[in-house]
C-alpha cells in the first residue's frame, strides 16, 4: 500500500504534498505544546529542581519519596476513590434518567433534558463557587433548608469536616456531569431497534427483564465510552476541588491535581517550588489517563464481539 | 420500556423532583443576586423585595467589563485559530491519501487524553523561556494547540460524510488541492464548523487552570480566574458575588440555547466515532 502511494501518479503526488502541508500546522503545535511537554515533564520527574539553575538528576527518588509521603498517598487514594464513586454514580444515573426521559412525553422530555444539561455548560469555577455558598456552614442554604424542615440535627459544616467533604464534592461533580451522560445514553437509546422490545414483549418479558436483557447489552459501547470519560475526568479533577476546598481540610480532599499544583506553584508564598517532585505527579496522572483510554478500547473491542 | 401511560406517569413522578433539585442551584443563584445585601443572613429564601443593585456593584467595582471583554477576545481568537488548524488537518485526514496518515492521526489524538493538570508545569516553563508568560498571546498558543486535535477529530468525522465524487470531479477539472479545499469543500462545511465553534466557545470560556497559572497581570485576566478571586473578596457580599456569576454565565447560556441542535449533533458524532 505505502509503496504504491510513494511511487503513485502525479495526481497522487499532489495529494500527498497537500496532505502533509494541511496537517503540518497542527502537527507543529502538537510537537511544541503537547509532545515536548510530555517528554519534558517525564524528564523533570527524575530531577530535583526549584526553578533556578540547572535541574539536578536524582533518578527515581521522587517516586520513592511519593510512597513515603502521607499527603501523596492520601491524594492518590482520594483521587481513585472520588473517580470510582463519581463514575459509578454518573453512569448509573445517566442511564436511568435517559431511559426515563425516553419514556416520557417528548415535549416534557426536551425540558427535562435542558434542565439536566445546563449545569454541565457552566464553568467548574461557577459551579464550585455556587455550591460553596450552598454548603456554607453559617448562612449556607443547605443548612438553612435543613433547619426550616426541622432537621437541625443534620446541619453541618459540610466542606470543613473531613467526613463530609468528599461526598459534598461528589454531589457537585455529579450535578455538573449528569446531563452529558444522560444525553449520550439518550442518543444510544434511539439506536436500539424497537422490534427487539416487541419480540421480547411477545415472549412475555416484563419491563425490568427487557431493560436488563435488551437495553443494557445494546448500550455496551456507550457505557464503555461513559465509563472511560468518567475515569479521565476523575483523574484530572482540579477546578472544583481547588475552588471549593483547596484540598482541605488538612488534605482530606487533596487529589493529584491540587497537590501537584501546590507543590509547583505553591499557594504559601516563600516556599521553594518543587518542580521535580510535582512532575512525578504529572507522570502518574498521565499514566492513569492512558490506562483509562486503554480500558475503553478494550471494553469496546469486547463489546464488538 | 413500554411507553404506556403508566410508564409516562411513573417517569414524570421520578424526574420532576429530580429536576427541581438539579435546577435549584441556578434558581437560588438568581434569587440571591436580586436580593438586598442585608437580607442574606435572616431573610426568607425567596426575597420579599427584588433589586438590581448587586448587578451594578459587580459590574463597576471589579472592572467587570474589562475581564468580560478579555474573555470574549481570548475565546474568539481561540475559536478562529482552532478552526483554521482543524479544518485543514481534519480535511487531510478524511479525504487525502498520504503515507503514515493513520499513524499521524492517532499520534495527534493522544492530546485528547492528556489533562492540563499534568502538562501545566512544562507549559508554564515553556512560556517562561519564550518570554510569553503573563501575555494573552502565550495563553492563546496553549489554548489553540491544546484544542486543535479534538476539533480536528470532529471535522474529520464531518468531512467523511461528504461524497468522494465531489472532490474527484474537481480534480479532473484540474483544480489544485488548495483550490478544491477553498472553493468546493469549505462552502459545504458550515454544520461541521458550527459544531466546533460551540464546543470551543464553551470550553475556552470556561477554562480556569491555565489562565489562572500563566497570567498574573490582573488587567489581562479573563473571567474565570477573576470569579475565583471574587469569591475571596466578596465572601459575605453574596448578592454581588452571585450577580457576577450570573453575568459570566449569560454568554454561555445564549450560545447553548441558540446552537443547541449543533451541539447535541456534534456530541453524538464525537461520542459515536470515539
């Protein structure tokens, strides 16, 4: 194939030249601002560097330091737990709401879809600030609502307690991400052959059985996509946590993104940036994201069979 | 699930309260932005008296128009830049035949899985060494290079739906590849472009991490980092804070409502092709 193209007709040749020229600008940007940063951060993760002078090569010290750093371990665990829980909830709720919206009267469905989707189009900063106000321990609406319906005992400093801070973050993430998943599942539902349901109904399958044996298997590829996007979004989580808690209280909501950011661009003034150690977290994040994509390719391939 | 009346009623019964909860934060944001400052501690949740004074305060006291304009400017340039790169490369990957086409395509797609949290350190250092730190030009380069591959992916999927015969015929007529692209292809590309525009608009307008890191000079900041600092500044002036949030959301909602159909279509395209 390739050789036939290399020695092709003049028509082919002009296509080849044009092809490379058209791709070139994007590729140059890619080399300069994606590939080079990836390689550079991998290199930096093997050094110790405060940002001045030359980086000092330290081999895998940063990675072994990570294993002994309680904050790093905490950040890794929190990242994995938040990602897992959020992805599970988002996938489940996304499917359930999509099925319900699909059943409902079409006109009502459009309104519901819009209401569920709007939280996903505003920035994470806006949603984080908004929810921070709602969670406010003194005048926050959540506590006031609880007080108003007589549940004073449940009032709580939601973001300041290490037991409730993670569930509080999950709520915000689910609130923002649900509409997207619902919409993708909804589109997937439109692609299922209605005859399947009719045949199943004639065989006496009830609604739950139809859902389990037709809807869920037919949506396997969509589910693979949603799960892998959920994992990717979880591994790169930053904005919501940075704005709402900054990783606190006392690192209880620290994730890889917020920790590497504070190591590199330190919120506490006067501290020396630890660019080498922070870069090691970048590498871990990239590895996790790559695994999420590989998992999706694997799931899709399995679903194709 | 059967679409019986029972099923419909059941779905409504479940979805209605759910929608109320989902919509609550925005309703609350609007109500708070319209209430008087001295009623946030003890007033009822729905204010008795509405006032627009918080909007005036948010608009004037933090140079809101300046940052709003920065966001408009940065977002517009990014959208245009991404479109130029993405239509060219997307077309090449969809319709032109050249060696290593698929390898290059897959390589470029790795961008999609690299989060900005992981790349922020080298990108910061890179801009610093180019002397582009603290300049909107540097931010634009990062935005365009980070977003072009996804837009390229969308445009390629769109170009693939155009018939090959169209291009073959133009080639037989002796048009150069660039002429064919400009005269024959681009005029047909509007739906694809619309999809990229809305995606890019939303993601650039909402971007926080990179802007907050590479720009330090307050005057050049777009809205998102400013909203973040606003939170500290107005920690008790909730009407002004929520008014600022509301104002920042207006363009996003307008674009979404006006281009909803393309957005959903583009999402499906992206989702299915993925």
